[in-house]
């Protein structure tokens, strides 16, 4: 079995799996993206803090360099710095080498003075070049039990960054270690706020995405339903086409035999009631034949199977034939049906002769049907390089609202004057489709109780090149 066949037979299952994968994968990717952004955001803060610590350390070193040997003065300046910047610094200490360790000689916490720190971090800072230092989070410090007690005291105030750098005297010689504990409270609050905001956005985004994905999965059902409806619609069109073809043969036979009976081919009709009944059968047969033809044309148009043979066509003879054919119907209603021929010979147009005649029969027939008294006039002329055919009547007319729906399928104008007039509501729709297939346009102008003008405009045939 081919892969295509497997997908075709299990299409709904594969679509369901695809939807589930999307529901899992897209939120997961969004979550990973958000976490990555937050992580990069925190890293950028860390780099910023380290640069800030370097700048602060150099400034303090310049401030204390000339007094580095005077511990009392250094202690006083440290206390002033801490008092002036309580939110930025947790503590500032000055440490001097004592063997392999470092002794605190000045500190914002006086209890720490004279204490000895064995923190390896200070050793690495001492080895740094002048004006460069180390900065790290308190959480990353590895300490001895002695130092842990001191760091725990600072940690009780919140997370901090420990910055350490060599201090020099005025001559640029290393004399001590500057230790600064920078508070992380502002950064932590900002980071926490940003992280929480990002998480809220993430959750909202995931919910929205899942909602849209669930809608998309639902839409697949509608797509499948639409496809099935389309298949049913196609079957309907095919049925109408077949049924119409099958109905035309018996209708032709019925019409033929009824005509022969009425004409007296099978003998004289002596019963007046029978003759009237046969006339009604003939009228009903004509109506049924019109309906079948309209359904057949509708089916062909919708399936794109209506054949149009557009070619150079002489229009006036077609109009003359149509007028002659419909004159009997006009005379029965005492209507004047005329074709006003132009004074000058008009050029040929591009059209399908048979289909154009069908269009004219439909339009002129409608004028006869909806005109109670007066005239129906057909005229031809050239309008903006188009061949125009205008059909004017003095019929019941239409309102502007009724004209909007005139060429819609199965639409019929419904009022007291039209309720007894029969029709399928397909004729004008078919007419418009045929005109457009001949690359033409159809226009309507009408006023209620005044009359209607319908104009067809076709392309003019270009003269043959010599």
C-alpha cells in the first residue's frame, strides 16, 4: 500500500495527531524562548553590575589612596560612604595581607575589624592587576567555616555581590584589598518583576495559542464538512444534468403527440372541453420544458461545461428572428413589439449566435410577460466602442431595491402584479452568466409603473487585416 493511500484512508487520525503536536510544540517553543530571554536578561544585569563595581572600586581607591596608612581616616571615610549610600552598599572593608590570609583593618561593621579572612576569593583579587578586580554573587562564594559565619551575617540582609580589587597608595603600589558588598535588592526586585511579568505573558500567550489551535482543529472539521457538502453538491448537479437530459425526451414526445391531436391529425376533436384541456396540457408542457432547460443550463454553468462559441456575428438578423418568434405572444396581449433598426449599418459583434438568441428570447419574453399594455422596443447602437442592444418596455417596472437582486439565482420580484406570473427565477441568472461568458455586460434601468430598459454590451469584431 502506498504512503499516499495510507494518509488518505487515515486522514482524520493524522490531522488529530498533527493538531496535538501543534498544541504541545508551539507552547513549548514559546516557553523555551521566554526562559531564554529571562536568562539573557539576568546575564546582562550581571555584566552591568560587574562593570559598575569596577567603576565604584576605582573611585573609592582614588578617595582612600593618600590615607591608606591612616586606618582611622580610612575608617571614617568608609562610614561616611556607607551612610551616604545605604541602599547601594551593604559593607565596605579594607584588608591587608597577613601571611597567606588577609586581616580587616577597616569595616562598616566595626566588629569585623582585626578579624582574619581566609577567603580564597581575596587571594585571587590580590593577584589581579592594578585597577582591576573580581565581582561575584554571594551565592557563588566558597568559604571556610570562619568566613561562612561572617558571610551569613551579610546574607541576612539579602543577596549581594562581593567585589574585591587591589588598593594602591599614591605611588601606585599595592597596599591592601578593597572589599565592597553591593546590595542586589534593587536588581533582584527588578528581575523578579520582569520574570513574573514574562511568565504571565507566557501563560496568556500559551492559552491564546491553544485556543487558536483548538479553533484550527475545529476548522478542519468544517473543511471536511465543506468537502463533503461540495461532493454532495456535485452529485446534485450531476443528478440534475442526467435527470434533465432524461426528461427532455419524454417531454418532446408529449408535446409532439399533443400538437398532433390538437391539429386534428388523429381525427377531429368534437368535445370543446377536451380541446381546452389539451391546450392546458400544451402550456404545462412548455412550462415544464422551460424548467428542464433552465435546470440543465444552470448545471452546465455551475460545472463550467456550458460551451460558448464566441465569433464574429451579425446581430440584426438574430434580433429579427427573435422578434418574429415572439410576436405572436405580444399580439395576444395587444402589445407593440418592434425592432428599431439603426440608420447606419453597424459592425459585427463577438458573440455566440445560438446563445445570444437564447438571451434575447429570455429578455424580450420577460418584457412581454411583465408588460400589461404599451410597447416593447429593441434598438441597437454603438456605445463607447461596444455593440449595445437595448430592450425597452412600458411594463410594471421595478424599485431600486428589487433591481439589486434581479440577477440572483431563484430570485423573482414578488408583488400583487407578479404573483400570478409563472417562472423559475433562473432565467435572468442564466442570461447574465451567458452574457458574461460572451465577454459582455448587462445593465438594467427601471422605474416602478413606468417601465424597464435592459442593455447588453458586447465587444465589436475587429475588421480583418488586409
